[in-house]
């Protein structure tokens, strides 16, 4: 794993957005894996700024978001789909038919997951995956446990994850859905390039376990050690458990 510690979250986010823009210029039909949560907010802001300056054209890009809350429809303001509309989709020229999302309100979650994986397989998988990490080591919503799943699936959310997501539900944990649909580990590990971002002291332990720890289902992100093309971009607080050279 190639670890870079940036002087600030802002600098890491701007570099990430520029990298994505360069990847799109090089391959206009790029398939992009997109995370939600607090971590990518500045990345999306920077992508919007680059688009407004005419430096990136999303018109031929295909996007797959990583996760959606179970039981929330795409137009529910708490859904990740609504989050993406607010922070990216409304502001750039991604073609609606190239935007892919798990539908948390689908009647049959299992069938919805099969549909999603088939769509992703049909476009050849993710070219560039932007990822966050949970303070418990989850990636997308693959939560720590006895086992992990390759395919997209329904996942019961951990206490830590629900607490982390409370910020999006007026700080009321009881409003955070109990489960989500998520891409499985297979799609993440098959992505051709991964940029994992982590900011803040509450991510430091998970980052250290991911980079230095044993590969274990107790830290799903640790499986990224097996991937040949992962960059881990941190701010100083998230990187404090690792010995790396400063940017
Ligand atoms: P966060 O979540 O960005 O809200 O910290 C990260 C993640 O769960 O991947």
C-alpha cells in the first residue's frame, strides 16, 4: 500500500479530485466508484469546481455508488442518492443513465443486489474507486465480523457506523437505518485503482490496522493489502499511527 500523508484534508481532497479529472481526460468512459459520508465532501466540492472551470467533462463517465440505506427510496432526503444529488450530481454533467445506485427501497433486496453486480460486471468493473474507511475498519458497508461477502448484499450496520452516520440524520442515531445495501468485497478488490481517503484522529486506529495489521475480517479494509494498486491518502491526524514521510 502506498501511503501519503498530506498537510491538510483540503490538500488531499484537491489532489484526489485532480487525479480523478486526469483519469477522466485520459479515459472519458471511465467507470468510477463513489463513496458517501463525511470524507468525500471536499473531494466532490473540488470536482464541482474543476467542472465549472471547464477542466473535467463527466458526460461519458459511468458511476457506481458503493452503498445505500435499506428502506430509503432514492428521493428520501436521508438517502445516499439524495446526498449525491446535493453534493455532486446536480452540479456536474454526469448523464443520468450512467449513474448507478443500489435502490434501498427495492422490494427484494437480494434481487436488487444481483441486478447491481450484473450492471457493474457488464461495464467491466470499476476503473477508479474512491473509498473511505469506517473507524471500525469497514469499507463501503462491509462491516467487521466473522466473515465477509464477495457480492453486493444487505448488511446490518454496526453501532459505530450508525453513530458516524447520525450527522446526516440531525444527530439522532435512532433515525439512522439499521441496515444498508452495499457492494461486496469482490467489486472493491477488483477495481483497477483505489484511492482510500481517511481524515481525523478517529480514523487513525483503523488506518494502522488496515496498513500494518493482519489481514482479517475484523478489519475489512485490511484485505486491500492484497490489492496491487491502492493509495492511502491521509491527513496528519489519521496517519499518526504510521511512520511515513510527510508531504
Ligand atoms: P465517513 O465514513 O466518511 O462519514 O467517516 C467513511 C466510511 O464509512 O467509509
